[in-house]
C-alpha cells in the first residue's frame, strides 16, 4: 500500500470483489483520476496467486 500512497491520493472506495477492492485515486503528479485495485490478501510469490 505504501507505493500506492506515494503516487496517488485515495479518494474513496468504488467497489469490491472476492479478492480485491477498487479505489478512486488521484495522481499526485498531474491531478488525473485513476481506478486502483488493492488486493485484500498479500502474497509471498506469484505461485500463490496462480
């Protein structure tokens, strides 16, 4: 989450699914808006994701 906070202002939650939440974010650098996906669970490796 730290990398997300360095680049974006989180403005609110747009929705969620089984594995993640979708957040409305604003890019700090240029003020544009993005949808950011935040995983609910952390994973140690790509093998755990697949």
